[in-house]
C-alpha cells in the first residue's frame, strides 16, 4: 500500500483522500451523471467501487431496496473473486470472517443398505494449486458491504442511492447525456435522470434488459430447490464440510457457513411440471426440513433456528446481447446501455457461480467506462464488453446445466458411480473462476510471442508469483500489487545481464513512441496510466537499484518523490522465471486493468508494443 | 471467528453485540466506575480494549488530549505485539498498511576513506523464525486507532473520554469505590470520579505515579537524539531498509516507514552536559538535517517535507513498584492503583521497545482486573502484576542501555568491528518481545512436568503451530484462536490411541473437581471461562469426531448449539508433537488469558490440575 507521498496521512490509508467530484459530494441523486448503475447486487456494487476510483467521473447507483441487503442469496466465493477482493483492498478481512472450503465430501446410498447414506469420497478443493487464494463461503450481504465501503472510500466518494426503482430508459443519441432514465421513489414519484452510460445490474428480472429490447433466451426445463440457512445440532459427521449428498430420497448440496455454526442446505425438490404455475414455491419450510432429514438418514437434524430460507426454480438463460446495440448494428453504433450479472445470465446456484461471474462482468466493464469517460480511449472500447462477456456467460450456463443435472440425478442414472466427483475434480478451474480466456481483440494482443512467457497465457488472468522487492528485500506477490485502480501494468522481466532490460527501460521512459509518454495526459504523473515494474533475474541483494532506468523508479505526487517499490528480483529458490516459464532473454508482459494478460512481447519489440496501444488510446 | 450462534449476524461480525453496561451506554464520564484508565497511549488503549470485552465491568478511559493522537511517537512493532494485535482481531489489517522489516543493514566508515560510509553487513531480521508474525513499522497513532476500534466494538462499548486531565487521587479504603480521583476538564473545572481500580497509563511524566508515591529511579546520564519523519529523495541505496549507520560524524538509526516513501531518522546529537538545562531541545530542524547529511556522506538527502520531528533526551529509569502498595506492605494490603507503560519504565527509542513493552503491561493487567471484578478471583491476583512486570521493565532498561550506548559509540570504541551486528543477532529474542518468562507463582505452575512439552516453556508465551481442524480439515494456527477474551485455554494433546485423552476429557466435562465445572458461574456457558481444545495424534481424517468427549464439543448460546471447532489433529508432515517436543503419551498445556503458558501436566494429573486452579478462583 502506498501513501504519505502527497503528505502525511494520519488516519486509515485505505480511505483515499476525496478528489474531484468526491469533494463535498452531496448525498442526493444528481440530475445528470456520467454513469448510472441500476441495482446494488454484486455486479452493480463492484462497478460502483471501481468507478469511485476516478475523481473526474460522476457515477450514481440506484437501488430499489430501502437499504443494504440483510440476508440471503449467494454465498460461494470462488478464488478468482477473492483475488478480485484483493484488488479492491478487502481480501484479508473477508477471508478472516468467511468459512474456507478445503475439501468436499461425497455421500451416496450405502450399497449394503440403500436407505442409508455413506461417505464415498473426500476430495481436496484445489488439488492443483490453481490459486493462492482460498475458496470461501460468506454471505452476499457482506460482500456487498465491503464493496460499498470501497466505493465510499474511493476518491469520488460514491454511496448507493437506496429507494429508487428503475422504470424505463430511452437512448436519445442527443446531447452529452443521451440516456434518459425514468426512476420512481418510494412514494411512486417519477424522476428523470440523464446519463452518458447506464449499467443494468438489476438481476434476473432486469427491466433495463427489457428496455433495450434484449432477449433472455434459454431452456424451459425448471428444477426446484429449497434452500435454508440453518442453526442445528446433528450427528451427521460432515456437517462442517461441503458435501454433495445423493440418496434414494433425493439430493442435497450441503454448505457450511461462516461463523462455525450456520450451514446451508440446498434440498432437491425435483423437476417442476409445466403446469405447476408456481405451486412449488409454496412448499413450506417444514417439508424442506423433513425432506432433508429423510435424505441424510441414518443421521438427523435437530433444527434450532432458520436464519433464511427460500424455494426457487431455475432455468438456464443467456441474454442475446449485453448492450443496447442490436446485433445487426454492431460496430456501427456505439453502446450506451449495458447489462451485467443475472440480467444477462441466470442458472442454478449449485455451482456457486452467480455472484462470482456477475462481479467479473462488472470488473470487465468498469475500467473501460473509465477510459472512455476520462477521454483516454475511443468509444469502441466499450464494444469489447459484450464481445468478451457473452461467451463467458454461455460457458457458465453450459457448465451449470451439466453440474446441476448431475447433482439432481440419482446415483444409478449417472454414467459411473464416481462420475460426480470426477467431473468436480476435472473441471475445477471453471468453478474457481480461472477458465476465462479472452480471445485476440483490440485489448488482447496476438500470441506470436506467447512462448516467451508460457505461464502467462494471453487473455487469462495474470497468475501471481512471489518475487523480492529490491529496495527492502520484502517478498511480495507481484500480482497482488495490481490494485483495481484502472491502470495498465507493464512487467519487464529482465535478461541475464539486464542489458536489454535497461535498454527497454530507457526506451520506455524517454522515447516519444513509448506508450507511457505517448498516452500521458498533460500534467499527470508518469505512472497515472501505466504502472511499470522491472523484475531482474539477478538475486535482489545483487541488483544495484541506483542503476535501474528512471521509468522503473517514477517520481510521484506534489513532491516528486521517487517510488523505489517497482524494482523486483526473482527469488533464487522459487524463481518466477522458472515457475511461469519465462524466457531468460527477458520478456514484456502487459496486463489489463482487470488483471487479464493483454500482451507478451520480447524486450526489444518496442514497435509492436507501441502499435498495440495506439488504437486503444486517443490521447 | 465464531458467530451466528446467538442468532444470525448480518453486519460485521467483529462488532460484538452490545451487552451489559454496553447497552445504550452514555458517552459522558460516569461518577463511579469499576476501572478508570488514565492516558490513551498504547498501555491505556490496550487495557481499554481488553476491559471492553467484559459486559459487567464499567471502565472509563480519560485522556488529556482533546482527541486521537495524530502523529509522532513510536513506530517499531515487534512480533509479539503483532501477535497481540491478532488476539485483538486487527493483525491482518495493520500488517497490510505497515512497513515490514525483513532485514537490517549496517553501515560503517569506509576503511579506505573514513569520511565515507560503506555497507558492512546485511542481517536477516528473524533468522531463527522466532515468530510467524512479522516485525513491523507503523505509526503509534494507527496502533491506537485499532485498539480504540476494538474497545468501541467490544460488548461494553468503551470510548475514550478526551479532554480530561488527571490531577491527583486518594485511596480511601472506604466503600465500593475506594479510589477518589480528581480530574479537570479543558476549562480547568474539577471533577471527582470514584473508582474501584485506577490504572495510570499516563506516560513518562506520570502524575498517577507521583500520587501513589512511587519512585522513578535510574541513571542520570542523558543522551540527545533528533528524530524526524521525512519525505526525501536520496541516492542512499538502503533508504527503504532499516539501517544502523555509524560514521566519523556520529550515528543514525534509519527506519523506513509505512506507505513506501516516508522514513524516520534518529540522529545522534551526543551526550548532554549536566548543565545543559534543556538547551539541546532547542536544536533546530535544519541542524538535524545537516547532521544527517554529514553522517551519510558520500550520499545525501534532498528533504521535500518533514511530517514530524522532535529532539529528546533519554535517561534510563524504572519505577520501584507498579502499584500503590508500599514494598514493606506487599502482601498485606491489596493494590487499587496501578501504573503501566512509560509511567513505569523510560528509556531510549533505539531498540523500538517503548510501545511494545507498554502494551504487554496492559495485557498482563487487564484479565486480572476482569477476573477480580467479575467475582471469579481473589484480589491477591492483582499483586502478581507488579511481581511479573517489574522484572521485565528492569530487563528492558538493561538491554536498552547496552544497545543504545553501542549505537551511539564510534566504531573504534566497540569491542570488535562487528560487535553491533553480533549483539543484534544474538539478542534477537529480546527485541522481538519473546524473552519474557514469568517465574512460578499463583498463576504459573511448577515445572515438574516441563519435559512433557519442551516447546511450551512455562511462563513464556504459547508459541503457535498449525494443526488441522477435524470437522472441516482446515489448517489453523492453534495459538491464533486464542483471542483476548479473558478466557483460559486448556489444550489436551492426545496419547497414541486417545484412551487417556478421552479419559481426561470425560473427567474434565463431568467430574465436580474439574476446574471447568468447579469454577463455573451459575447459568453461564460451559466454555465461558475455559476454552478447552483437544489435539489428536491421529491424522484429522481418521479422527471420529462423534466419539470425542462432550467437553471438547461444548454447547453454546441460547440454542445450545454444539461447537465442533475445538477438535484438532496434528498435521502428518509438520506435527505439533514433533515441533514442540510433546510427549506421545499426551500432555495438558494450560495457557493464561494473556497467552502465557501457565502449566504443563500429564493427562492423568487431574488432581494437580484441579489444585492449580483452586487458589486462583474463589467461585
Ligand atoms: C433469493 C435468491 C437466492 C439466491 N441464492 C443463490 C445461491 O444460493 N447461490 C448462488 O450462487 N446464487 C444465488 N442467487 C443468485 C445470486 O445471488 C446472483 O447470481 C447474484 O446476486 C447476481 O448478482 P447481480 O448483481 O447480477 O444481481 P442481484 O444480486 O440480483 O442484484 C440485483 C439488484 O437490483 C435491484 N433491482 C432489481 N430491479 C430493480 C429496479 N427496477 N430498480 C432498482 N433496483 C432494482 C435488486 O433489488 C437487487 O439489489 C440467488 C438469488 C436470489 C434472488
Ligand atoms: C514525543 C515522543 C516521541 C517518542 N518516540 C519514540 C520512538 O520513536 N520509538 C519508541 O519506541 N518510543 C518512542 N516514544 C516512546 C513511546 O511512544 C512510549 O514508550 C509509549 O508511547 C509508551 O506508551 P504509554 O501508553 O505508556 O504512554 P504514552 O504513549 O506516553 O501515553 C500516555 C498518555 O497519557 C496522557 N496523559 C499524560 N498525562 C495525563 C494526565 N495527567 N491526564 C490525562 N492524560 C494524561 C498523554 O496525553 C498520553 O496520551 C516517544 C514518546 C514521545 C512522547
């Protein structure tokens, strides 16, 4: 964490000084905003937290509810989400209060006595070390609290405006604020807000989606589940372990919750008949508890308190486009309205994906909006949002359909008795959130030089490794220094004797073609848009930091203080060069503001580097 | 972190529900309090955070300043303090914002050119792995903020009362609130507060100390230092590393500070003449900066901003007693007034000890006050405070005197050219805060069975090891589960086949002689005073948790929910039995509420266990 360089900070350094629109920002909803976010779920809140980092952008978030979410909804947090929390500064805290999944148990009917269940497998949750972050369970309400805090503590000081319901919108294509949005307050009074951009993060029944004429398409088969957050005593020995339980009487997905006592059970209520007309949703709590007891026989639950419960049916649907530009006009018109999260994709809760994918939608969009609104990038950057995220949504639906139908199937219906746990282990990268691989585009380079950095796959998220900071010998997870500040990262991994590294550094810091100089706005700090880091092959105590090119030690803030914390060296024993298979001749790895690898280039491919950034930036 | 067992907690689980005196607690200072703390430095604030955990105890903290400390004072946080922060729930957060010391560099005059300094050594900060916690640098103001938060979020909802100055006190030995304390507000208006106990944590010039007639005794030699927190650019290559710099022109202790830019320099201003009469304190900032530049030649500092600076002289003094009972009356009269922190011991800042030792004073006293005030323990427990802490203070002074005179010495005056770094490495346990070893007393048992647990030295702090939680397979640092909640810990380490472990568990949970039952107050949870944990030798996935005796799975809270999180197993590869040299026949380790090992006993020494606790508790 860097601070004090604009003068001494006495209080919590996580609370950034208010700047720009954040200074004395009024609490009321303004008439005109750059970005209007509808909905304070995970997608909307992450986007709000992201937008709050930009002091020149006015963002407002409206939410129908009269206050924060109190209870219920999603609770499974995949490692990629924890990685994202880290970028927003609250991973440590949420880990501390969450339940951590380290393994999953599988229960099946006992072959000797099929009325009873027995444990048939215990599988580690992340056997291949896909991430240094844990897989957590914690209530959605807390996740939203942390994003709300990040939004409130960002320089733009953003707080949700509760009690406003989105009704409809019109894209006028006129004036600076072309989207006219109609809201109503708690008393039904209408209000029109004008916005440059609107994000519909208003959930599965999205009215923003409807208002842009997007279609929510997908299967018609519905399956019903009872879900309950329970305080109970039980003799079921795995009550504090995540379990998939399949029995003669149906199945349960069992999830221990944060705090050591609470747990959640998703109890299978079966396929819903086409003419059910919502009858299943009237299933009483007692029936769900009785069903759960039946499924876990010979064990039983003594329920003391039910914190929250619900019955819901799920289909699998994806929206045909994630913005207001009809497919046939793609590329011609530029989008002004976007949808994210459940508004784009709905599916079961079984794979614990809903909240997670929704957040990544927001993370993908936020920095793009900021680049355009800060006047750095052309509007066409915004078209990459639909292009990138729609595929992900489709993958999600496909995965979820397979997993949830396997979960609901009886043992004997599955291909093999171990089909469920095999599928779980085989596909682990997906539910952990790391399968996303954006294809080549305006913001993902070609893979000509991928071999120079085999471990940093283009289009996938930058997977962190610990390196040593030269100035103080501190071991640091390189990727964790990548905060959600809207900046691009350029990692310059050195060659053996650092000759090419230093040449690259000189070019980057002095040549007018260098993206760092070419796309710098007048008067801004040299590292305002690009955070450039050098990683030497030499052990850290042999690197002479005084010799490192100036671009690796940028001057900052009002005092022009030198930042010495961007110069690193590979660890002697666990070298990032070995772990990520980096060329010993050095390599440049470019990472997008949302942590995805954008380019891999040799140290001397300065022309290619310059050319990559040219279309991304207008300044 | 355990929560939800008293019903669903939707908001931050670190904020404990208000209880007892904390419910609708008024902000004003009451006329009568159980405990009055004077001074909101590290000693006072820790004690406040501790007392706030007890809903039946009314504690108030008065502070002369009109608000929180803003800047300055101590910044070196030893590992033991971070361990203590962990017990108060904020270690992760403060680590995140602090500077972490991983090594220390030593600079000396260059033998070839004695006008210049050269680096002569680079030593790792904790070469022997004395603690899993880091050694940090962070401003005292932030440490106090975190304690203030812990106090405000404790069930008793304690907030400092700023703007009250302590004048004097009188111990009347009359009534329920025998100590009459005279305070003045900002306008000089007097007010008398009656207290059961008073803690003077009012710093080096303590008036509480004076009012109980204690003597601050010690050496008369004074040494002056200029200290400055600086934002500067420099070519000194170790500016981000802790350094001891000795030059022809004097010496500097150089400390990088949190946030990546700021650093602190302690610049030696030499011995103070007996007739100086404070003249040295008038040394201007420019002189200190010039002196610093001279010392670091051939490097130089380009100072951009000075956040804080001060000139101070230090002597070495210890107070003859830490409570109001004159030495000749010790044991006859019970203490009602205590002093802690700088009020008891003053010394140089060179070894970074002041804040740290002060906090441990408070940690030692807090739970004892709570035990007595909750009616659990006899007042004689309070006499152990002076007995235990005075020795520590003397050790501190001795250590500090040696270290600071070595620091101030010229190279050629030292025994050998490497004397300074050798002393630093040799004595590392001391400045890390782990040398404390309380002797046998009312609350530290005899060492007859020490051999059964060689790695848990009686009277030293319980050094944590990772074990596996049986109910969910989560690896957990056993010691980190020991929160500052005033409870004793009983760790029952199992024998090979767990026979004796289960016998011990049965006895502990059912025999009327068991301390858990004998000292339980009517109606309170079975784990209100004792947190009992079992650690099996068997791998965690082979332990049948359903067979563990009930005392290891206590029922909790209004619903009588079973707590499954107290049953552990040694890790197969890194077994706590091997690492701490525990007997394979099992062993019981008792740990005090302030994390010091109180007793080591065989699993079958139930009589000895019962006998140990009898004099500690009156209930
Ligand atoms: C009752 C329930 C239970 C669920 N359980 C699980 C689960 O167990 N596991 C799991 O993985 N997923 C679960 N989900 C799904 C998961 O919560 C979603 O995938 C995730 O919340 C999607 O995030 P989002 O931001 O897209 O939308 P949401 O979290 O749905 O947020 C949408 C927000 O928009 C607001 N809103 C809606 N319409 C308007 C409007 N017109 N004007 C203003 N505001 C509006 C809503 O009040 C809401 O706050 C559940 C969802 C629900 C509703
Ligand atoms: C200017 C200064 C610089 C220091 N620099 C360093 C350093 O660099 N490194 C280091 O290790 N240590 C340093 N110290 C020492 C370190 O800060 C102390 O060891 C530590 O703060 C002791 O904690 P404490 O709680 O005992 O007392 P303090 O932190 O001194 O707190 C005492 C509190 O009591 C209040 N108080 C005093 N008298 C009264 C009264 N009559 N009524 C009400 N309130 C009262 C004071 O305002 C103060 O808040 C410094 C101390 C000072 C004063």
